[in-house]
């Protein structure tokens, strides 16, 4: 559940875009999606979707395999040259490679956890439920939907 929450926080716009493309009835802010559906939407996103592009930077498995082939070919040519004065070739750049000017030092700190490609803030279940209730209240206010009335004699 932490990884799903972290992914939604990191790429909320992409998740919302893919939900809009999925058709009416799928919303992120009304509680209509269960955790399994949201997990599937994020972690099984096919190429061409906003979520896939946001997390994979547009690269498919084929693109990564081609980069490995390029690296292998460059290394083979370098080895065949037999000239130790030439430096070993740099690997073909991948989407998540950081250059010196791009490094922002985002390592998990206190109260954070690495969740896939993102750093997520850890929260307790009660804190999460409070945040969810607040978002639901905001959604209801935005759409002029009254709060549900508790039923008498509940379950």
C-alpha cells in the first residue's frame, strides 16, 4: 500500500490522465477504485500510457535491451582495438542516469522510505485515513455532494 500511495503522490497527474482515458466511472478522489485496481493501473501500465511514460521516461524493455546491445558492441570494439591508452567507453545513457548537474541528493531521510523509483513519506494508518478523509471532504465540497448520513443501528 505504501508503494501505491508513493507512486500516486509522485505522479498524480499521470494517474489521473490514465483514469480519464479509461472512461467514466474511474476517479482517484472519490474512493471508487480499490487498492488492487489502483496497483494494477500503476504497476502494469502498458507503453503509451501517461503512467508508463512518467515512471519509465518513455523507455520500453526493447529500448533497454538495445542500450545493452550498444554497450556490449562498444566494449567489444574497445577490447578488439587492444590499445590501453584509449579509455573504456561510457555506457549508453539510460533515462534514470544522473549527471553531475542533475544530482539533487534525494536519498531517503528520517520518516521516509524508498518505494520503487520514488521516496515516500511514511505515515501511520490513522494518519493516512485522516488524509484520505480530508481529500474526500475536499472532493465532496468541490462537487457539492453532501456528507453521508450514518445509518441507524449500523453493521
